[in-house]
C-alpha cells in the first residue's frame, strides 16, 4: 500500500495537517487500511526530505500545514500513470501458511484450508453487505459522495479478492485430494526378476509392501466468524 502517494493525492486538493490527512485517508478507503498519526508524520517528513511537500504555514488552530510541491505533483502524476508492479508481489500470509503446512508434523492442512474458507466466506458476506450500504448512500445522496464512491471501489476490490481466494482454497483442497489418491493407487515398485534355476526351491525374499495414505472427507459447511467492519 502506497501511503506516500495516497497522502500526495490528498495534498493536491490543498494544504493539510497530519491528523486531517489520516482522517481523510481512512474516510476515502473506509478504514480498510487504518493509519496512525505517527505513521502519517513520518511519511510527511520523508516527503519533505525528498522535496515532494513543503511546510505551508499554520491554520487558525496552530496545526502545521503541508502543501504539495511541483515535484510532488509530477511524482503523483507518474504514479497514477504507472501500472502497479506485480514482478515482486507482496508477501501473502495465507499462501505462506499453506506452503509451510505442507508436510508439517501434526498439521492437518485440509483443516487449515477449511477454517480459512469459513473466514473468507464470512468476509465476503460482510463486504457485500457494506457494498449495499455504500450504494444506498450514493443513490440517496447521503454523506460525501466522493468518499462513498472511493469506498465502493475499495469494497468491490475486496469482494473480488475474497472470491478469488475462496476459489483458490477450493483448488488447493482438490489438488491435495488428487495427490493423496494418486499415492493410494500407485503400484508397488516391481521387484527385479529372479534368475535362479526354476527347479530350485525359492528362498524367502523381501518384497515391496505397497503403502497408502488414507484420506478423510470432512464437513465443509462454513460457520459464521467475526469480521472487522468499516470504522
């Protein structure tokens, strides 16, 4: 998440102070990615160091205002025009968790998948409900329309993301079932041919013993779980 460019976009509308920027950022994104004031001022200090913002005096309450510079506007335009780089995707906790769960002693990876699916479905339901509320606010003209539209776009991205996550979890479980079934049906390694005299009594030899990996089918009915809501 680019807090740096998000703050520049807000400052392009006029000078702002730190807590004001935090409030407007969270209003625009529905508090999906909450900020703290310290984080905002740290980012402002870096933007000022890089010549992208400059102190813009004080308001009537004595708050220090920051204003975007021409260099900052150029940086912001380039950010809007530049596609988001997917060459180095951000670390995803769920993908890492499942990767580490494969073969981990005492971990039932299918149970991990099902628990996550339940949470993902619940999140999807919550996002869909919040989307309906945002649409109602836009249609009835309540609140700040700019923020409601921005929040709607964020919500729809979250909905698409959770839908894709649910499909991926289904795929992971199916993949594990197929791999387990393949191990169960795999034939035992063939023994080397016995070239002894066929008339001679055969001695006891150690043969390959086929092994199986049992699989179980569990209930996939998703229970409802708690999910954070818009602040």
